[in-house]
C-alpha cells in the first residue's frame, strides 16, 4: 500500500513546518494568501485528502457507532443490529460491527479497534463477565464514550442497558412444559457467569418449585450456544436412570441439538419429550417439527438501545442518568412442545 | 458526551501553540525539557490521550480492515467473514463489518464510514452494480486502499476478486435436476445486473440447451433473496398452463419460499416438483425436508480474500498484480430433489 500523504510530507516537500501546512489547510488567517495557495496546490498534487476523521479528531465526533456482538450470524443479534441501524441512520450515524465469537480476548481487541476508529459510542452484548476489570473497557468508560449494554449485560455504574426479562421468559417456558404434562423437566443451561443465562436458570428453577416439583440438579446441564453442544448435553440426560420428559434449552441452537439427539434415540417429540428453545430464531419456525421458543423482540431491543445512545450523546456531558430498560418476553407455541392429545382436549 | 480533549484544548490552557503541544507529545527535541514536562502533565490532568488513530494518521496504518456485505445474518457471508478473521487476527489486523441490506446508498455510506475509520483495506461483496461510478468508491480506488471483491464482484481495473464458479454451480444444479427426470425446469433468478446472478442464469440456460431441451423464458422469474419472494415467484410458476417439474433457485432462501408454496398447493416434493437452492445455508440441512444445494466454500473464500489483502498491503505500493481467484462449487444432494424411485434403481 502506498503510504498516505500526510501534512508532514507536504511540509517536507515545501520545506516549511507541518503546523503551517495544517493552518493553511484549515484556512487560518495566520498564513499568507500566496503561501496558502502554494500549500493547497501541493496538497492536491500529492493526492492529500483532509479526511473527515482528522476533522473528527478536532471536533470529537465521527458519526460512527460501534456495535459488538458475540456472533453476527445469529438472527437475534442481526435483528438487534437492524433495529439499531434503523434508528441511527436517519440521524446521520453509521454502524460498524465487530464480533467476539464469545472470546474474551477478541472482545478487548474489538473495543480497542472501535476506540481507534473514533466511534462516538459503543453498543454491546458482552462475552466477558469480568469486563469491568478490562483495561480497554475502563478506558472506554473513563473517556466518557457513551456505552450501552443490550441482552448480555453486567451492572456497571454509569452504563445503561436494554434487556428482556430473562427470568420471566424462562419461567414462562418451564410453566408451558408443565402445562403440557411434563413432570421431569431438564434445563440446558449456559455460562452462569453471564446474567442472562443465570436468570434463565433461576426462572426455570422457580417455576419447578412453584409447581410443587422437586428441583433435581442432575437435570441441569451446562451447554454452549452450539447445536453440537445441545446434542451432547441431551445424550447425557437420556442416559440417566430417570430421563426427562421435557427440555427447556437456554437457546434455540441447543434446542435443535436436543431434538436431533432425541430423534437419534428413536424417541418421539413432543410425545416422549417436549422441547422448548429461547430466542425465536427463524429456523425454529421453518422446520417441519417447528420449535416452541421465547421471543425477545430483538428489533425493538435494538431501537431502544439506539435511542438510549442518542439521548446520551445529545446530553453534551450533562450528568448521565443510567437507564435500565427491560422488555417483556413472549411465548411462541409450536410443534416441539404441544402434545396433540392436549390440542384435541 | 463530553467533548474529547484535543491538542488545541491543551494549547489554549497553556497559552501556547497547538504545534508546540503536538511536538511535545511526540517527544520532539525542538521543545525544551521543562515545557515538555508541563505539557505532558497538563495533558494528563485534562484526560488527554494520544490515540493510536492519530498516530495512524501519521504512519498511514490503523490495523483495522473493513468488510462490507449485503447481510450479516446469512450464513454464507458470516462464514466468509469468519474465514477473513481467522487469517487476519494472527497478523494483528482487526475486522470491522458493515452491512448494506442490498441498498446502494448504504453501500456508499459504509465505504465513507470505513474510510473515515482509517481502515487499511476493504474487502467487499457489492450491492451496487454501478459501483465504479460512485464517488466514494472512486475515492477508495484513488487512495490506493487495498480493495478486494468476494462473491459479488465486478470487473474493475486494479481490483482483485475471489468468487466461485457460479456458471458451473448453476450448470451442475440444473444437470442434477435433469438427471432426476425433470423435463421442465424453472429458475428463480436474481438481480441480473450482478455478475454472480447473471452467471447462475447463464449456467442454468446452458445446461437446459446442452440436454436438448427448449429454453422457455416463461420459466425464469426474477426473485430477491427473501423467502417471501421465492413463494411469490413460485405461485406465478404454478399458475402456468404447463407448470414446471423442477425449480432451480438462485439462493436457499428463495428455494425455501418455493418449498412452502409448493406444499401450500398440496403438491409433493420431490415427486411432483424437485427443488434445489444455492449457498448451502445451514437451515437447508436442518429441515425435515432437507434442501439440495450448491456449496460455495465460504470459509475458504474468506481466507483467500484475506491473503490477497495481506499480499497487497505488504507489497508497499509496488505495482499491484490484479488477482482473480475462482473456487469450484460443490453439489450437496438432499431430499428436496432426490426421487426415491431413482434411489431404489
């Protein structure tokens, strides 16, 4: 790549100081007209372009907003991003996206990349549950760059968040399985250091207890957000002496893995085992055996997060009022959990 | 948002010139030691941080690479991005992503945003078939920022590309349907101003002609990459006096729409109509009626595109050798096209 022409190159070519070049390019009255014309002409010849970023360095605004998500190819995160874009584009902001693949080191590097790209704010769903100890993150907070968490959040002073009520969503999912006649409900949990997954576990447990069932820790298996991991966890559950008759998966991908494994064992869904996921990914609807799930209104979540950012960025540094917005989950009933017998009733 | 401290603020606070502040911060020997210490102390007090970007403005490198795709939530594009990341992260580069939603104006704005974020290169799959007339794009080319097209490309002097052989993929798909006994094969085409879709149409047409069938333009319906659009186009095809017995869709999403519509008409797949998609999206495999598709090796495409970028960026402005790498497509046979009768044979 040819080196970009800088004011230092122009200064060298004309044997003047970079400060003079800078003043001339910024149309300062301190530079003589003839000198100014010479500098502008040279800048043009040398293919120099005063970019918006250099101006942003002075004004403190780039009109770029960074969004960090664990994965871009989850419909949930893609829809949140769509919601953010729809709110921010009409206001002149652009959205640049980074993904962490749920790796803490990539999250740190993404924050640094976005800071270096001079974003006006960062909207993120965290992958690192100890994010507050991360130097790049501290730097972000110290610089007063507006920061908003969505979905995967952590309570940090001064940081707003937009989430859904994961406890309630999990409670609804478990209650639904109980209403379908399930008596031994398993839970494919996920990283308990992240609030959302902890709340999904707690909502599940509370529904079990509220319905007079005994809580059995053997029925809770930690799983990742991958299809294969859902299959593996389900294999463990099916090998129990007393296997479950219902599975509440903390995401649709692990629910899909559970379904594959149950079928591979020659069992029927929902008659032998009912399955419910979380997130309402489109594939859960497309499948022949459609998957019951919890909708999280991702577009709405993105729109609200974008508006929290706009409020912060427009507050001009006034004392920031931390906002915590919690959206209501919605149960979407499909074939993987609705027993025909009950439908006939 | 509080305004970021700039060298101009420090200069004002100390009643000296910004040039002196800049020199002191860059440890220039032209500034006296005492002045330098005062400036550094003031910069610290005022929360000033000399960022990597300001340094990048001078060095011409940010170690950020921009990737522009039509949609982030297509598995194909997400996988290409994954391939790019896997090659670039170990080399110290970070990937920032923008999506265009297939809108020409967003493509232009994305290019500008990435240029403002000082990316060292842009890897993109185009949404605008007239991209070469776009001022932001011309600016990108003029600045010699390494630019690589993947998948959706256009032949532009000096711009390398990595694609698959779309003509061959489409030919293979159509040939496969003919081998399954289909005699009237329809094509859900897509935006013919984009090379990849034009090549898919041409490959389809060639396979039809090479097998001695007559080409019937009534069997070609322009469709978008959406499920709903696939359904709508299929509805038109099914209302023909002589409807098709096979459908080659230019993407898996429109293939899914076709399948939904065929089922809604009470017809059987593949017995009445065989369907084949393009891209090998994961849902095509997950479905009960799995969809036959053409795999495009997206991870491989991303890895190769990243390496073309690394070659260009490391060439230090030597005459750029344009590269055009074409990967081979692969037919993935599944239930939506394989007739049992033939399987028994």
